[in-house]
C-alpha cells in the first residue's frame, strides 16, 4: 500500500494518512457564525471518506475580520458548543480537524458596518473600489489578542490543531507583501517587521493553548503579480516562521492577481504538467525548514500525490476542490481504485460562493437532474 496511507505524526497529533482537506469556505455557516447542520453533514462525509486532517475554512476571529455573512466565527464563547459537536462528529469517524483562523484585513465586508482595516492605505489599481483604513498599533494588538482568544476556543471545542490563513488576499498576506504594507514602524519595512504579525499571533496563541498543541499556517510565498512579495522573500519568511515555532506550513499563493483562476484556483488541468502548481514552491520551502510541509493546488491523481512525497517535495498532500466534488476520494484510492479525482477544475463551486450560495459540485447537480 502507498506510504500516503500510513499514519503520520504532526506535533503529537496522529493522522491516519498524509492527506489534508485544505481549508475550504463552505458558505454554509449560520448567520450568528455558528456551525450549521449542513456543515455537520459535510464534515461527517469528509471524515467518513478517510481524510487525515480536515482544515475548516476561514473562521473569523472577530466580527471586524468577517468577510461573509455565512462565515463561522470564534469571536465569542457562544461558538464553542456547536464547534464541539462538529469536532466530535469528525472524531467519531476517525478523523482529525483543525480550525483555520482568519481575519480579512482590508477586504472586510461593509455589510457588518465595519470598514476594512489593513496595514496601510495604498492606491491599488487592481482594487479601485476598496475602501478601508490603516490599522493603528492598538488595532493590531487587539487583532493579535483576538487570534489568541479564538485559538483557545478552538482547543476547548476539541479541535486537534489550528491553522492561520496566511495566504491569498487576507491580513497576514497583506502585512507580508510590500505591495500592501508601506508602514514605517515595527510592523512594516523589513521582512522581519512584515512577519512580526505572524510571530506575535503565534505568541498569543501559545499563551492560550500551550506549547504542545499544533499551530499551523497556510502561507503564501509569492504574490500573483509583479511588484508584490517575491519568491525569495516568501521562502525566507517561511524559514523564519518555522524557526519561530509554527508546526506545519501549507504552501500556497500570496496576494492574488486580478484573476484568481490564474493563481490559486487554476482551471484547464487536464495535462499532468499543469497540475501540482505549487509543488515547486513547497519543495523549496522544505529545503529550508525542519517542520512538516504541505502542498496544495491542482493535485488530481494518486500517482502525482505519491510522487510529491517520494520526491521530498512535501510531507502532506492537501486538496480542496476534489474533496468538494468527492468527499470519499481518499477512501476510494485506499481501497485500490486509482482513477483520478472526479473534479474537472471548472470552478463552479467557487462561483457559487461568489453568488452567496453554499458550496456544492456542479457534477452532483447534473447527476440529480
């Protein structure tokens, strides 16, 4: 049997295999931020489908960081009972679950009555209609504490780990990128300063959860356009954050280009050379760190997943869209059916979210007709 299906240890957390469900926003949370019955079923299916570690999608740490009305939130203790039921559901099926902690930064939606808060206010021709304010030092400190408090609640609710969302368009990526961070104080300028938020959040979390609890980060190591975070700086940031104490790095895109389908949500993945599009970056990170590395992005077949680990590109294989389409994919592969994932990378699932619908696969809808 493939080594992908052997147990894997991550900071004392025993996973049944090397597969992760990469954090996926389901658009299915209750309006008050709590877990819904639809999410309970989604996570039950993923755990029954033998995903080793399920990472929940974009759980905001407070209301100021909320991006969607249907987003889960760990900004108060009221969220703990519902999340506890979800973690128990996953555990009953032999799985593990990590809560991905999130703050949207300057991207925050105005429907809550909050203006977004980013590291700096900059002219951005890519986002001309984005209105937000620069964070004060006090704003940053409050945000750091919110991450710590949310992590404490996640642990209390039975989550096996937490993961920071440090990729794509959101607060950690905004501080890391020189394109969006023009600050002249301790939070901007040098790479050390631009990663200070990441390190201070880790310290705040450790105060709440202790030293033995797994704290992970999904890290964008290069922006999707010229003039932003370079790969050289992104790789050095990965090294710095591993040394600071993050227990696992999932490698992805930094700030998005104008078209996300050209960065982290790529389509047209029929050819093998178009798949696994962040594996090279993950491999470079793995050369620089001593903690487990996960790769995500365009992995659609078991042969490629096996090669990723055999070549030393990553320790863990993370997927999102294939598991939206087929939550039982990992179990199918383990049982000997090596046919590639059903997902055709059409991004209809992503378009559903943009239309404020809960996530689903178009292939299921066609099948139901």
